[in-house]
């Protein structure tokens, strides 16, 4: 193997090590920021997570830059690149893991069944648990309304709420995304389209 090839492989290995280290440091920092209660005043998990991902990115770049000064092997450009990779991974993990756990009805159903391990549930019993516990005791509708008010997707109108222009724009965007990835279109359609067509009596033409 030529010296140039060895040098290229050494540089590649060094870059991979740097990016792996950056990703690990960024994830550790993100978890630590959550556990330390940083930005705890933001009560929407996703928004808080985005803020903490940005902080973890800045800290990762700073730590790698300091390490570069000590070792003379990491440039500022390398530190920023590794931090950017870490940011992307942290955002992906945030959406896939904690946000899904926090918001998923499926996760609630599994958690409810796990709390009654060994019991058999009918679909009706699960529906009752959703109605009485998830939407009742845990007030998830109130929580979702608060989130959408905070996000600006709905606004108050007397004793109720109306969707805002921003909310309409979001729904249009969500429908396009749903169409690209084969999401059930009924979830984002107006209520009239959700109503099933009445079945005809037997023998009717």
C-alpha cells in the first residue's frame, strides 16, 4: 500500500472517529440537559427538545474546538461539521423516541395493558380506557388545544376556538406530506368526508 493510500485511510479513520465522538457527546449532552431541567419552563416537549438540541450543538462544537486546541488535530471546521451531524441525529432521535412516547395513543394503550399485565382486553375496553383515562383523567384534549394555541395554529373565538391561517397552511402542508408517504388521508380531511356512506337495505337496487 502506498504512502498516499495510508494517509487517506488514516484521515478517513480520524474523521470517522471524530464524527462518532461528536455524535456521542451531543447525545450525552442532550440527555443531561433534559435531566438537569434546562428550559423546563417550555411545557411542550418537542419545542423544549428543539431548544436543547440547539444548546447541545453549541456545547458539542465548543468541546470539540477545545479538544482541537489541546491536540492540534481538530479544526474549527471539523468541530462544526461533527456538531452539525450530532444536531441532525439528536433531532431525529427526539422526534422518533421521546416525542413519540409523549404523544402516541398506541404507546398509551400498551402502557395501560402493561399496567394490567396478564389481563385480556377487548377493543371496547381499550376504547373505554382511552375515553375515561387518556382523554378524561389525563385531559389530553385540553393539552392538545393548549399546544395548538401556543403554536398559533388555532385562536380563541368566544367560548371556542377557530383554526388560524397558519393552522390552515400547516394542514395543507401536512396533506402534501401525507400524500407523499401514503398516510391515511382520512386523518386530515374535513369531517363530512369521514362519514361512511349509509348502507342500502338488503334487496335494494
